[in-house]
């Protein structure tokens, strides 16, 4: 059986805060990913079309910023899934306890 991390145990013990954190991470993920694919493809097309001039003009910096945004969005998604798992595990253990009574 895998060892649970203290943060995961804390999430399981505080379902209200976990639900709030899950909602906040869901909203942050949604906000960060709006038009992200479109912006990345436009940036890549700009760099391919104009080459070195595009990189000097800020295309490389913008590509880095978009990549960082994607990374932060992924962290929010993982946090959402962790909260989801903690809540579902807590709910299933409560249901099992009620069934055994």
C-alpha cells in the first residue's frame, strides 16, 4: 500500500477546504487554458514565417510565457485531480462505514 503524503492526508481530513481548493484550481485551469492552443499555434506560425526577426521581436519570450502558462495550468489540473481523489476516497470510506453498520 503506498504511503500517503501529509498534504493528501490533510486534504482528506478537511473536505470543505478541499472542495474550495478543488473549485479554485478548476477555475484557474479554465482561465489559463482559454485560447492557449490558439495562441501557441499563432506564435509558432509567427516564428516559422519570420524566423530570426520574430525571435528578436519577442516571439521567443512570448513562447516562453505561453509555455509557463501551460505549466501552471497543468499544476492546477493536477491539484484539481488530487482534491477530487481525496474527496471521493473520503466519501467512499464514509459510505462503507455506513454500510457496515
